[in-house]
C-alpha cells in the first residue's frame, strides 16, 4: 500500500479539521465558601476549572451555565473578574445561560459574559444587597438569662442578636450595604452599557423578573439554551465540553473522582444543618 493511500485511509481528516469547541462551565449553587452539605461557588474552587475551560484546543467560546440565587458579593465579583480576565487574555467570547435562577450574585455572574440568554421562566434580577438575621433579647428577658459580653473596641459587639438594636449601628450597616450595592450597580452599568431599557430606579431596587421580561428590560439578550444557541452560532458539529472539577487529569481518566466524607463521619452535622437551612432560604425566596 502506498504511503499516500495509507494516509487517506487513516482517520486523520478529523485531526486536520477538528470541529469547533465550546467549553461549558456550570456555576450552580449558593455563592460563597463550601460547607459540609453545600457546595458553594468561590474563586478558590473555580480557578482551576476556569483555567482549563479557557485553555482548550480549537476553542471558539466559553459558555457559563448559571443556576444560583446569589450569596457572597465578594466571591461574585472575584469570579466575574477572573472570567473577564481570561476572556481578554485568550481572546475568547463568553456566553452565559440562566437556568432556574440567576438572581442577585447569580446575575452578577451572568454579567461576566458578552451575551446573556435565559429560559422564558428563568428568574433574573434581584440587583440589591440584603442582610438577614434574628433578634433574641426578649427571649433572654423571659427566661431571666443575663447576656455578658466583654469586648475591646466600642463597636466590637455591634448588632449583637441578643441585644436591642441601636439606630446608629443599623445606620452603619446600611451604609456598608449601599457601598456594596453601588459596586453591583456599576458592574451592571458597565457590562450592559447601551442595552438597558428601564430606569435605574426600577432595575436596581431588588426586584426580579422572568426571563421574558428580563429581555425587555435589557438585562438579558435573548431566550435560548446552551445547545440551541451555540449550534446556531458555530454550526451543528460544535462540540460542547463540560469542564468540571474531578481532580487531576489521571484520576478523571481512570474514572476516579474526589470523595467527600459525610458530616456524620466528620462530626460536623450541626453546622451542616445550619448551612442546609441557610441554603434553602436562598432558594425559597424565589419560590424554589
């Protein structure tokens, strides 16, 4: 057999003309540090995944599949900034797709993309800042319990849930919230410049909308899902490769993934229960 015939016989054609590839990164869950019963979204956990997503061969784009009710504004900002930095370094466009919810910090993650899509019934928005807790001073009074706090620093015990609220402490907290809210607003202004169709008073008051309404408001570019939008953009042969954290490449190759011990094994069940309740509260605000 002649060498030219052998070359034509071997499946080299697909290596010479590989199909376009899009890396898909799933950003699902409450944004913040990881807990025993909750896998949080944080830059430390996502850094390796994002690097791998943007370094793939024959890469045409990176897609973010976002399903998050929000969480830490710091981690939301850090993750979004890292995505934008990698997109610029690698000159790769980023698409974001909202699933059930992309609200609060979840919407912050959406804004890291060049184009944003959602389902008609996705929950989008909630551009605001919230702090929530409980106060128990009446409980202590009822049972005759004396609260003793020893602190160095006049405001070290500010907003203690077992003491009566003080107006100046609440005002201080609201000032911090306003600073964070302004950072959120600036992110949306910058990333959605020229696309927003409603007033800032309406968009930034903490309300949330369906995906259909979010398109009207300019918060989202269109209705669509990962597969349909990217096939339309890059052709039927586009390869969508989900990038996930399965540990080192050799463990993934052998089918081995990281094993997490349960809270019952580690003795962290009490903290895990609190984390689970907190996460449930994040999702339930949006009816999920």
